[in-house]
């Protein structure tokens, strides 16, 4: 949700201010809580856009509620060959398609 580019040199204050406004000063933008489901074309359109605080706040809450399910899935013995595979799995849990696969839907 928060673009990785915001970690670049020279943007440290921007990231710190954003995380302060979101009341997430210890937030790891490289962690699962910053990943959300998106179609490839939607993600490509987003690019380096930093969404307004209200949108980020709501999406991060949504993602945060899905993280335990992703962690249970991984802890259940599922190994990923690549970061991309892990990200796709996390996104499928978030958008409900993982639930449908695991529960015959």
C-alpha cells in the first residue's frame, strides 16, 4: 500500500511524517502488513502514488486483519520459491480466493 520508493534517500521525512499521521510509527513497509491484493494492471497504474491518509488507514486495517491467515497458511508447511509467490499467496488470502480454494468454493 505504501510504495517502496518512499524509503529512498531524501524522502525519510516524508515516510516518517506519513507513519506518524497514520499512528504507525513502527510500521514495516517491507512486511506483510503493507501488502494488499491488486490485479497487475491496477498495481501498475498505482506506481509510486501515496494514497491519502484516510484511504491508507482503511486499507492497512483491512490488510492487518488478513495477516494471521497468511501466517497460518505459511506455517502449515507451504514453502515459497520466490517473494513473488509469497506475495501472490498473501493477496489471494486477502481477496478471498485462497479461502475459496481451501474450502471448495
